[in-house]
């Protein structure tokens, strides 16, 4: 079983067992009629904190549902058959992954998906739609999805991924139609193990990255392998100190925001360039003869549309990067709060490599001041989520943090 697709999940034994049991139940029910509470369901909601592997769990489950290997051959979810490998590679004709390009999934996009998903499966056992970031569905898109989930076609399965079952993440109506499985934050030991076994990292690096990753597998991998990711983390954490120095505070704000933007550019630029090039080639092809004038009139709109999507994708990447930095900062203050309030070793620190700096901060700032710092960071995250300009939001946070810490000195 460990060689099967579910081996990609980190520290999620309970969910793995549940999904595997459902995939087994589904294959022993050729008529797809046994959609019971304990067995298979047409709609699933997979929740879990960022980095716990929601979309990986969904794709693994999709592979297990499509798997053509016998039980004796490691099925369902053997990881070796054609159905498993194509699903995992994203090329299975009956598995669709909906990944929001920008800040939300719109109603038109969802209608088109629902329509394709309602067809009978081609080669696979099921027609499967994985909706990553279902929390980014617009209201219209959620309603379009709800309609089909309420009366699902016999061979269609929807796998929705969201951070939590909170109504802000998933509409109550939609949630009530789904069977729910919840991933947990993987323990550092499990993350370190994966970094060693799958990524070939040494024990020391793997342990460090797993310990400071906040339970985010992808982030642990980046911190272990990318010096720039390590630098960005340092910069975010140094804001805790610099906020208390008025001459440094403004520069620190600019640096933090700029770092998030450049990280987002690095992540999205290459893909954007390829897309633009492909689109230009497609539009340029066959550009003579009948209908050319009409094509040209449409061209500007198509390019503008792509640019809009790319801009939106970059905004989101930049917001995510900034959010990550803010979580680092909040957990740094939390470490100081814990260090001030509890004897060493009671709680596991989020930043075990910063113990000295954290202890120094704890000795200067009282718990209620540290609490005010944490609140300021959380308010900043809320402000960013509500579309406040990053420089304003981060600036306000640094001002509050600075004041709290200066008063405490
Ligand atoms: Zn298989």
C-alpha cells in the first residue's frame, strides 16, 4: 500500500484509510447505486490547513477511483496502472482539475465545467471534477455547482477542496451535499521524513525546514532548497525588531511588500510569457484571407482578457506571499508570548532556530504587548483580504507593533 498513490500524502493516515475504503466500496458497486454514508458519494469536501495536501488528497482519491488494478495488484490506487499514472500526471481524460487562475472561479467557467462533467466517462470508471480552492467560487459559480451536486449524473464525482467548513470558505448549502474529510496539519517528523526520502535532503536540513514550516509541506521543501525563500523568512521575522526602530520601520515595510511582489513575479512571469507567446502565435496563424478583419477586431479583446487574468493571478500570488510572511511574524510573536508565559519546553516553538531572539523579545515586552502585536498582524491579514493596499495595511501594522514594543522597552 505504501507504494500506492496515497504515499504522497504526509501524515494523513485517517483520511487515507477513509478515501481508500470509499474507493473500494465504489468498485464493488458496479451499478453505482450504493451511495451510502459509509461508502461512496458523488460529492466530497476535502478540507485542511494550507500546505496539508488538500489538492494532492483529491487527486490521489481520483486516481484510486479510476484505478484499473485488481486488489491483488495494489488497487485501488496502485500508482502504477495507466489510470493512476495519467490521473496523477493530470492527463486522464475523465479527470478535470479546476484551478482558479485569479482571485475567484466565475460562473461561466463553472457552467462549462458542469456541462462537461455531466457526460458519461470516456475510458475511466467515473467522470471526476476536482475543484481546488472551492473557497474562491463566486456565489454564481457555487450555485451552478450546487445544482449539479443536488442531482448528480450517475457516474460523476465532484471533489471540492477548501481550507475549512467555515461558511466563508464553502457555502452551507454546498457543504451539506458533500461528504466531508478533514486533513490535519502534518507533524514536523512526517514532513522531515518526506524531505529525506522523496527529496534526498540531509537529516539536519530536513529537520530544520520541517520545524519552521508551520506544517506546510511545500513551504518546508522550498525553505530547505531555496536560499531566497530562507532570506524572505528572515526578512519577515526581522520586521519584529525593526518595527520598534522608527528610522528603520518604513524601509522595512517597503522591503516586505516588495519582496512579496517579486516572489509573485518569479512564480508567475515565466508562465505568463509562454501564454502570451502562444496566444500571439495562435492569433497570428492564418491571418490572411476571408474573415481576417473580424479576427483582428476580436484580437485586442482576447489579449486584454489574457492580460487581465495574468494580472489577477499575480495579485493573488503576491497576496499569498505576503500572507505567508505575516503568518511567520504572528507565530514569532506567539513564540515570544509562550516563552514569557510558560517554562521552556512546554509548547513546541514555531521558530526553534530563533530561540535567543525570541527570549530577548520576551524579556523586554510584556505578554499583553506581545498580544497586541499578534492582533496587529491578524488585523493586517484581514485588511489585505478585504483588498486594502498592501503598503497601507502593512504600514498600519508596523506602526502598532512599533508602538507596542517601544512602550515595552
Ligand atoms: Zn492504479
